[in-house]
């Protein structure tokens, strides 16, 4: 049985509590939060822009502590799941790796690419497995996209456009020194996925808006793939509070267009195939992708790797650090108005 300890019981910690429930061969054994109210399972005052977070913890089976280091060094924990604000990932991740634990660490892996590389170097030498929580790589409709691009199922990609837009989250996110602004905290999801599917771009060209966080809170980037597809992404916290959070992509292949919009709950992923010769184009079809959401997906996969001894390979700490490096190039491009080569 893999004993799981979660550090940080805010919005993401609560999502991870739900995620770990019912995953074969795992059991939640310990939780930690420096806020004593949260460590005691009182989630009042938490923020959230999605459904599904746990509402309580059964403390008859789980140990609660206000000291994350107690959790990291406890024999009651095999896998440390880090869900604290981004600037605290570095020290906790390094300590958990040093303690020989398996680690799942929320994104962004660290506040800077340099710190993320420190984690990656330590993770490479760690006794346990390390997985950055780049949940999109595990989201069924996004894993589908990666698969059809790789297989060339619908021909080559001509152009791909990704969008992730929401209102400002509250609290520490408003301080860009901590969160990095929307460009790091939110848009990184798309940057990382583009990196995952299309590889490291040759460069980036970005436009953006410096918002209330003091960092870039709206960004539009073209990822340059010389001789390859036209790839763009928009990430924003500039939305009105009353407009629901949205994530979407449109990918034009040689033979079809894939259109994903998370807000279309009945048919989030539509496939429109192009006409062959003079024939009528086939009817559009909804693509059904089986599997849990990306949070439960990333946890199920890591648990399976620990059970079987197979090294996790969907996302490494080095890849997560490289995705932050791309975001830092995007920041530079906004600031200079120039293409930044990678
Ligand atoms: N994967 C995703 O889709 C996604 C979505 C939102 C947030 N995140 C990431 O998850 C992380 C946490 O964000 P959140 O929205 O849950 O934040 P939050 O503010 O809702 O919760 C953070 C919790 O951590 C606790 N905490 C703070 N410092 C701590 C420390 N040093 N040790 C132990 N506990 C500590 C706080 O008391 C709080 O309960 C961030 O890195 C964020 O970028 C990921």
C-alpha cells in the first residue's frame, strides 16, 4: 500500500484529496498545512474555479500536522504530494527527494527555471520517483491530441491554437513575485503541452499586458517551429469575474480539424473531417475520450509506476523546468518586443 501525504490543503490540495480517493494500492495517511485551521480540516475561506474539491478529511484514518517537515520525514508517508504556493515548492521538493520519498509536485515546478533545474538535478539522483503535476498531459482530450499528432492520424498539423482564460484568482496569486502572474501560473499549462506535443520551439514571439500582479497577466504567444506548424496560445487573467473559466484548442490538420472546448459539457471534443476530392465531407463527430480528469489521471499513473517499478515517463522534472524556460523567454519577448530564440 502506497501511503500518501499531502502538503497544502487549499484549492489544489482539496482537488488532490478527491483525486487520491479510490486509487488502487494507495491510502491517504497524512496531511500538513502551516495554517492550523486547514491542518485541522477546516476548508472555509478557500478559493476555487472548479468543481470537485474534497469538503472534509476523515481524521480517524489520517494524521494532520502544521509542520510539513514532520510529514516529509514520517514513516507513515511513502509519497509526498506538494500543493503549496509556488515559491515553497523548491525547499519542500528538495527535502522530500532527500528523504527518499516519491514526489508529486504541483505546477509550476518552481518560481524560476533555475530553481526548477535544481529540483530536476536532485530528482535525477533521488531514490524515489518524481513527477511534476503537469495535469494537461494526462487530461483525456489532450492525451488524445498528443496521440493523433504523433501517429499522423489526420495528416500533418497545419496550425494549432490554445486558449486559457479566467478571472484573477485571489490571495497570493495577486502578487507576481510569488505567482509569476498569469503567464507562469496559468499559461504555463499550454506552453508545457505545446512543448510536450511539438517539442522545444526554435523561439517565441509574445505580446502581453502587465496587470495587477505586476507580472504579465495576459499573453499571446507564437511558438516558432521553423518549417513546422503555426502554433499560438493565449493565457489570461483579464476576464470579468462573472465569465466562467475557459480552456480550449483548435487544431487544423491536413485532413481534419479538432475543436475542443471544455465548456461544451455534452461534446467537448469535436472532429470535423475534410472532404476527399469531390465527395461530401463526413458528418462532424463528437470524440469520446475515456478516463478520469488530469488530476486523477496523473495520480493513477504515478501510483501504477510505483507499484510496478516502471520509471514515470509522461513528464520529467527536466521537461517541466524547460517549460518554465520557454515561459521566461515569452516574458523577455513581451518586454523587448522581439523574437526570443531558444
Ligand atoms: N494544476 C492546476 O490546474 C492548478 C490549479 C491551481 C493551482 N495550482 C498550483 O497549486 C499550488 C497551490 O495553489 P492553491 O490554489 O492550492 O493555493 P491556495 O492558496 O488555495 O492553498 C495553498 C495552501 O498551502 C498552505 N501553505 C502555504 N505555505 C505552506 C507551506 N510552506 N507549507 C505547508 N502549507 C503551506 C496554505 O495555508 C494553503 O492552505 C500552486 O503552485 C498553484 O500554482 C495548480
